[in-house]
């Protein structure tokens, strides 16, 4: 039995909440309905109470001694908001919590599934698009609305999905997250070394060769691994600020500095995750002083030499010394198709000899600096997984693959 909080906001499709309540209660789940004040303009509290078998009180300031605005969120196994209006999406994305539903959402760690319903123009407005993206980046499951007849004479995307579909998605979300959590628990106590960011190879005292990596994926991996109980060391290359919730943090600038630290820490690690964008080359003779254009002229030539291949070197060392350490590599590619991406990933997996290879399409630079990504996860055991979503969610998928190998 799940303890489900059902938030109902003020839209014409609020009446469909009755179908959601009935489906959940008939499946044996306990439902607590939290309507907004506007929702009660469309559906009565008596109806919600009769179907849920629980009292309905949207007032934030009643039963204050029970601290219900926190208690409801803490005790919930699942939170569903259906229908979710454009106004609600904006308030939730902004973290506004001046009613019982808002405070419950901020207090819960349970999976949250939101089912929007509004007119097409409102759903497609840039503000709503951005609010939905923000919520998804935080791990909220925001369903796509159905396309069909709306309140007036118009039709289009914005119709609330049918109650059965909302309930099925919500229960599947709980099951998936529970399964992932159990798998991630295998990481508890494991020592995981993670690299993040992009290395800088100096040309002179002020210039360098670099790349567009923001380090967000590596940071997300460190945060998810640490939350699962792993002992994490994050080696960050040129990250703008020291990230929080990542365990031990070590800052480096160049590929050689990163290689040195990873070489030192590798013998004591259970897993190495190379999420950093490491420069393949460095300038052979960088200048300790600023090179002046007046001295260089209209053209100049830089001689580049290869940097150490940290992943390949680490894999070789593990194999030669018998270290018990799994390795995860990353490949940023610009393929013409998904099939080509998977082919490139398979080749790199074989070439590097790592246990897991994560590949993503960085064509157009869309992934760099973004909170969302799309990846292909290949395992040396032959398994292939594809994932699109926030980098936090992608980290869970990657670490689940790692945890499965650890078993």
C-alpha cells in the first residue's frame, strides 16, 4: 500500500481527479487529497472526501500543532498533481509555498508526477515551456498533455491525460525509483573517484587551449553517488565554484595534474568514472610570460604534443596489477545518427578496455552547460541502455549500470 498525496488545482478538468482517486483506492492505496482553493470552485470537498475516505482541508493554518504542511510531504510515498494549471507550474517552478499543496511539495522526497491541463496557447507559451523544463531538471515527472477537444470550441495539446494513464505512469515511476534505489545502495561504502570539468592547457601566462565542458555531468554523478552512501572524491578541472554534496573535492587545471592525482588515488578505489573532458594535446613549450602579438606577427605556430590518456592508462594499470577497480569512460561525439553514436561508443569501449562507456551527442554544443542530456550507456557485458532527461537522472542511470557490475 502506498500513501499517496493527490494535489488538485483550479482547472475545469478537476472533476477527473475523481477517477484518479477511485483507481488508487481500488488498488488498495491510501489517498490524501489536497485541493487548492481554486480547485474547490470546480469540485466539492465532499466528493473528494467520499471517494478518498479522508478529510479534505486545504487550509495551511488549521491543525498547526500537527505541523501538517511538513508531515504530509514527509509521509508520502508518491505525490500526484492533476490537473496542474499553468499558474501552478509557475509557482512550483519558483518554489512558492503559501498554501498546503505548495508546502507539501517542498517538504517531500517522494516521487512527484504532474499532469498539466490548459489551453494550447498557455501550454506552448515560453514561460510554461521554461517552467516545465525547470521541474523536469529537478526530477519531477511532468506528463505531456493529450491532444483533443478543450474547454471551448478549440482543440489541441493541453487536454488532461485520462485518469488511468496518469495512475499507471505514477505507479510505474514509484516502482522504477524504488528499484533504482535498491540497486544504488550497492554503492554504499564504495570508494569512487570521479573527474569532471574541462582541462586547460596553457599557451602562455594568460592564454590556454580548452573546451566547452561545464562539469555538470561529473558533479551530478558525484552528488548521486554520495547520496547513495559512496565515499566520493571529485577531481574537478576548472570548475567555476566548489560544488556541494560531492564528498572530497580536489581542484586541478591541466590534464597532467589530473593524471597525477588519479594515479595516486587509483589503488584505493572501487571505481573510476572519467566524466571530465580532458584535452588530448598540450602545447609543447608554453611560455611563462604573455606572448605579445607585436613579437609574434600575423601568424604563429604552436607545436602540440599528446597528453596522457588517463582512462586507457588506468585500465592498463588495473589489468597489470590486479586492482579491483571498475572503470567508466565518456565519449562526446558529433554523429550523424543514433546508430552512428552507438557504433562510435562500441568502438571506443573496445579500444579503451573500460567496463562501461557513456556516449552523448554534443552536436551544436547543446549539451554543454545544460542541465539535460541524452546518453547511450554500453557495458562490457554487452548491455546497452539509452536515457534522456536531467543530468541528475542520467547519473542515476549510469551509476545503476555501475552498481549492477559491482554485484
